[in-house]
């Protein structure tokens, strides 16, 4: 695995060197002395989603969601004060680049671990096991993956859900790939989209929003296993190991359960138990 990754990493380093003249480093130098190796621990930039209720959401009061709580716990374990965390939006299609450019130190953004991505970044975790599902209108008769063929389906560019639809679930669906799931929700509400597909953890959050109550339903299909990991820059094993320790602690001391209850409870999302670090369910 490491050899395969080394070639690609070298290629991407070269590309980066050619295209990026001055790049960030996850915020460490912004404030002079922070970072993961001791020092001032002044600030840290963390990639999250901004528009996924229950997972990662920017609200008028700040940031909320399971990923936000996981990221905050981890950052504290790494030595950062909560007030010195800077959350940065990392859309699905930009996560690998955000890490290799050094825009953020790590990413907790419904980020599934898979072989393609592991060629470009390293993952701590997993810290949640979700499954791909469908969100449809409350009166829809779409009930299984193959019902999607010929239907207008929406997902997000750069997501595993979009890939799975094209490869296996419904290659004949008319798949529209947008940049956020919120845009898909608008299409579903207006009727221009027949179904939205992504992780059940995300869909449950949207379905439970006050504005959406009663309008949509989840099909309840487990179309894939989505093992959420925390992405770090390729080769940053030291940070990955520290994050894994923090995640283990989060589960052991009950903070993981609390975060689940707080963030998934309102959506009535039935989560899987906490995964063991390194145990990726294929
Ligand atoms: N977990 C899936 C992925 O990483 C879908 C959710 C997302 O787009 O963030 O692609």
C-alpha cells in the first residue's frame, strides 16, 4: 500500500510544486507557533461540512454536528483550546486537495475511507459507520436502488455515493452531481429531483429539519458501508496516530456516545456502534 501511494504522492507533490507557490499548513504558522508537535498550540484549521445538519453545520450560533464534536474533542486532545479552532468548509470534491495544499490540518467531514482516497491522503479512524441510502418524497414509490434507473437522482461531486450510483446501484439513473447536498434538497422539494442519495447519517439530518418535516422519507436501504475517517495529509503518520489515540479516548470516556445522542437523537438516526480504530467494514 505504501509503495503504491509513494508513486502517486511523488506525482502530486510535483504537481503541487508547479501549481502552488505559497501554501498554508493548516493554520500552524498563521499564529506563529501552534501545530501538532508541541509549541504554542495557537490555532488549528479543521475542515468540516457547513450545510449538513447533525453532521457539520454552520449556524448563526457557531458550528454544530457530530463531526464538529469529534473534531473539537480531537483538537483539544492535540492541545488546542476550543476558541482557537478555525473551522473551514471542505466540500466533498475538495477534501484531498485541501489536505495536500495544507489549507487544513485535518478533515472531519463525513469523509469515507476508501482505496482511491487512501492513495492521496491518510486516514485516522474510522469513527462512524454509516450507509448509503435514498431520500425521496414522502409519497414516492421509489423503494430500492434499481427503481432509480431512468429517474432524476441527485448527489454530490466527489462523493462515494455518486460513484456507487454510476458503478453499481443504478447506472441508468439520470444522475445530477451538484456541489452540496443542500442544493439537491432544493431539487427534491421542487420535484425536479426524484431522489437524493448519500449517507443515511446525512439524509436523516435533512429529513428532520423543521422545514422538511413530513415532506421526505428515507428508503432505509444499506447500499454501502461508509467508514468515516479523519483525513490528514499523506504521510503525516504522527498526527494520524495522535488522532487515533484521541478517538479511542472519546469512545472510552463516553464522549462519543454523548455526541451521538446530541447530534443524531433529534433526527432519530439509528447509528451503528462505535467502530474499532483500523476496523474498516467493506
Ligand atoms: N461519506 C461519503 C463520502 O465521503 C458521502 C458524504 C460526503 O459527500 O461527504 O463521499
